[in-house]
């Protein structure tokens, strides 16, 4: 199984065990939405209870096992008016202090509230030491925001290639080539799609998505759709289509296919990477598998409740007429408008540099320009045991202080070289960065020509 | 490898791979402190680089690989006054919006600040919809606090037994029995200690800890000390001793032993389960192992930044003279004082019930009373395929609405039955709960005698 992938698509060739673990280990899982399963299904599931890892099925966790499940049922029955010998459930099973009435530490919560909403620094009712503490934390966070953090997408894949010459489009022939080459080595069970794409910044057309769904149906693959950039669509004519919607609109037999769609507070117009909020929506899963999945999740820690609350706000944004609606919309449109401008500027400026070419940034937050590297530079890199684009990126860093990611870290067609840069720096700084890359590139070519 | 353990101690019999994964998968890891390694060490490490899982060593993650490490070094050099062609590092490698100047969504942050510090509900500058949203979240959280959550301690162990007849004390003979029985089946590499104990609520004496350290030294075991209840010590004469302190004070050869100590914001006087803050302190680890550990952590998501900020407050509480010191101390002492009272009340009331006995709750947040169950009840449980104490707990739930955890979920000496209850409910409610258990127990005995 290759450890890297190209562009925004890759097969999951893991067996069912690995797939389940992968799905469960996604840290931004915090809510599961499940769709009703059509009982008259004609096609067996890709992920059936029989094929699940027996170790998952054997998990028993007393602190949150069947007694706690029964307690939840009893709570529901009481709420529905059932008469019991008691009026409420007393949960003495887990050491959850605040749930049983302990008051939160005021200083701690003040510091956190100040970190999350620094406007409160002006509030005289907050003590100075809480303010100082919060200032210190914020100064240590990138961008003075506690929303800073890290994110990681599915690193174990069999890769296939997108077509750079036609705007990172998806070719069914390439998908077929890749799966045919993989079959002798493993049993591909799922296809992962990141749309809009990372690192290529491409937005799949509806036709692309239909093709992928048909291909997945033919090959009996579970679809895992990373749709965390769904709000980040900039190019004229580009539009986000969710896999679930397309799948449902295609009708039978496609509307019974298994799908997991992922969403996060870290991207979009929110950019709250530090809060760790997200969800996965599971569509058409075997109900027995859902039971095991929920059990396995319940034997793990939940994600931070602040992240869950943030995700809830994003899936239920303020509505017209509500006091926060206008400000919310304004902030959203400002962020997305700026990203659109930055995306266009990025590809335009790259394309104005000799030896660099870049497809339009249709969506997401990245550009993935191709760089032409002279033979001498490739040899110099080899002498240092580096891929040529890694060598280029090291030099860029040392010369200019700019930190980008070599294309070889994502996978790319043999003999081509790329790097990935975000389009996030403020407009002016981004302009300086792009000019700086142009100057560096010209000097680099001079040196190694 | 048994899937359950007893009391607050258990061997880690996992191989090095498992151990590393386990350490890394602890969700509340957010900071690593490492101690200087004595280069003249006479004893080889339990966890050496050669024995590490080669898959961990082979991890490469471009987005945060050597180029990003170099970028960090350059930042340091710039800070120390080094002259470069640039004044700062521009991080265009990851899509971290707030770090590059994007403004957080005001509505979202307002909602979160209100959730964390509901006192702000009175602040007229916060819009009503943000307040309503926060109220709805808080109502859905146990105890109206966003600090509610779940926690899970090391579930894969070879278990051994604590001596209930002498206050859950630790016997070296029992440790030796257990490891001798385990050796033919696996290669024990680590010993896990939870002190103060869960589910037994016991606090280890300094002599106990010294014995465990000597035993671990003799058997060449890595010590993993879960010390998250270090503030929760109530009994007269009981005192918390950290493994690190005891190990260091014992001097050579013990002060060179490998130790990992875990701490969390979820317990103690904080009880912030929902924030997911914590750390592990690594002592005397092989520096090559540390490098791999950091690399593996950097290829994962960090924990929520709110949790990291909370942990920072707890390890640096307000100092005397600072404005928040008195309130902080008052809240801390109130919580711990109430827990002390509740712990005493819990064991006293259990011991006043015929057929129930309970050791004093010296620390942590739990009582683990022993229940005598009549033969007929054991048979009725067997007929339902349940452990007798699980059957008892199901009946307790259905009859009284009280949810506790059967001792069979933790492991207990053959033929004995227990359950674990927290001591967290407010005093009055705890009293009612304990009386309720007494009444239930007497009826249960009548029914099955």
C-alpha cells in the first residue's frame, strides 16, 4: 500500500479493520448522523457485520456498557411520561463532576472566555490576572487566535493521478488503471475523495462525481467523502455538489450505496482549527455495523465539548431576522471573498513566472504549482538524498523564510515537480510572497543551469 | 492478554508497538516534558530505538516534516538575533486560517464564551441569539456545564488483585504471582499504576510506591503512572506522592528508570471533563525514542487548544497577591472539602448496610463496595448470561433509577462481587442515593434468599 497519494482522490485499500479504525480515529468525529436503511436492499453491503474486525465486536466496556444504555432508555421513557418508582436517573457510573453539580472554577473559565472572545478584555468585571493570562496564551497562538491548530487527511492510500493538463480533472481510465494495478496486492474496499481538493484546489464537477459514484458502484467500493472545504469554492462556474445529494438524485441502484461524508470547523469560512469540531454523516450503513461503530466510539474519549458546540453553530447558522444574522453573513462573505481574490492572484502570479505553471484555484485553500527544475538541480538534490522539489523547498526556506510543502510529499507523476502553498496570508503579504518566489525561482534556475 | 484489570494497578503486557500506540492515543496528550538523560547510564532502556515499531520510525509526513522543523529552527535563530535575508518565517505549509490573520467568527466565539462562562449571560453587549444558543447547549450538558465529558483509563492489561481485607493494599507477592503467570504468554514491558486509585479510591503509601519501583526495576518494567487524581486525597494520614519524586529521592539505580506520568483537567478540583486537557511527563526516556514519539504526535491532530489552555492554568494556578488567587483557592478548597465529606459519608453508609462492606475512600472519586449476593441471585444472573453483580446493577437501575458499574467490569477476585459508584452527587442527593441502595439491597436479599 503506497503511503502517499496525489491530488484530491485516493483509494482506501485497507481491509475492513483498518477502515473502521481509520474512521474511528478521525479526531474530529463528534456526532453521527445515520440515514434510514432501505430494508429491501438488493445489494449486499461493502461493510457487513460479518466482515468487521472481531476485536471490535468483542469490545466490552463496563463503565458505559449495557447498563448505561438501559439508563438512557429509562430516561427517555420517563420523559415520555412513563410511571416509574423514581423520577430521574442518577448517573453514579462515571466521574463526571460538573454533570453532578460541581461548579466550574471561575478563574479557569474566565481565562478561556477571554481567549475565545478577546473583546472581553475591555470588560472591567474580568480580573487583571485572567486578562494577562489570556493575553499570554493568545500571543503564543498563531494569528493571536485560539482557533489555530493542525489537521491531517487520510494518509494511507493507493494513489492515482489527476490530469494536470486539463485542470486536475479526473479520468475514469486512470481510476481503472490504478485499481487494476492494486487488485493483485490487496482488496480495495473504499474510495476516498477530497472535494474541493487538497492539495490541488480543484472542485469536482457534478459529472465527475456521477462518474466516481458509478465507478464505486461497479467496483463495490465504500465512498468516503472529505467535504470539509465545501464552503471554499471560488471559481466562476464551479459549484459544490455533495456526494450524498448526487447519490440520492441519481436514484436506484446508486441511492443505496454506502457513504461517509466528513465535515469540520477547521476549514470553510470558520477556520477554527484549534477547536477540533467536526462530524461524519453515515449514509446507508448496515444497522449492525452502526451499533458496533457507536460502541467503539463510546469506548473512546469524546472530542472537546467546545468543538462540538462550534460544529453545532456552523450546521445551524443564525437565520435572517435573528440579531447575529447580518454580522455572521458579513464575516462569512468577507472571508470567502478574500480567499477568492487570493486564489486568483496566486495562480495568476505563478503563471507569470518563467518555469512555474499553476492551474486556477477553484476551491479549498491551496495552490499546487508545477515547477520546472534543471537537471543540475535534480542531481544536486540526489546527492543530498532529497527529492528535487524537497531540495527546492529547503532552498526557498533558507533563502526567503517561506515554508511550503514539496509535491513529492503528496505524490505526483514521475518526472514532474510541484509544491503546495496555502493561499491564506493577507493579500499584501501574499503578493510579496509570490513575488519573492518569482525572484527566488529565477536565481535558482541561474544557479543550476 | 486479559481485557480487564482490578483496582488501581495492572501490568502493561503489550509489546513496544502497542505501548507506544497506547501512549500516543491518549487523547489528553498535549504537552511533553522530558527530563535530561544521564549519558553515563549503566542500564539499557526498556524502550530503546531498536525495539520500536519500524512502522513508527518509517512515518514521513511532508506537511510537517524536516522542512517545517527547519523553519522552526530558523525562527529560533532569528529570535536570537541571527542575520538572515528575511526577518520572519512565512508559514504557507498548512491551511491554518487564524494563524495567517483570518478573523474568527464573532457569533461563534460569543456562543462559546457564553458556554464557558455563563456569567456573561448578564452582559448586555452579547446579542440575544448568542445567549439563547448557549442556553440551549448548556441545558443539553450534564450539570449545565460544558465541562461534562467522558474519560477512559488503560483497558488492556494483565490484571492482579489488591487486598480488599487490608484496605486495598498492594502485596508484592501478588505482583510476583501475576507476572510469573504472565511470562509464559507474553513479555511484560510496563506496569501501570493509577494513584489515587480507580475504582478502589485507595491512596498508595510512600512505602507502597517504593516497593513498586523496586519491583519494576527488578523486572525491567517501564512505569506508567496515571496520577490524574493527585489532588483528590481525603483520608487522614493519606498523602499523594508522585512516582517521579519518589524515584528521584530513592537515588541510583532507581533515578534512571523510565517513567511516564499522566495528568488531566478532567479530575482533581477542576472536573473539566469536556475540555480534554492534559499532559504526559516523560522521564529518563531514550532521546531517540523521544524524537520518534514527537514525530508520531506531530502526524496526529493536537488536542483542542481550549484544553491546552486549561491545563496550563492548572499547572500555573494564580499566586498569592494576584487578583484571582483567593477565589481560586476558595473554590478549590470547597470542592475538595465537599468530596472529603462525601467520601466519608459513602463508606460509612455502605458499612451500615447488612451485606455491604466498603473500605474508606482515601482518594479519587469512587467507592468500590463489596456486596454479598445469595446463591439464588447468582443462579438467576447465570440464567440470564450475566455476572451476578451486573444482574444486581441492572436490578438497581430498574428499581431505583441509580446507575452504577458492576465490579466484574473492572475485574475482582473470583467469587466476590462489587460495584463502583462515584461520590460526586451533591451531599443531600448522595445521602438519598445511599439510603436507596440500602433499601434496595435489603429487598434484593429478601427476594433471592
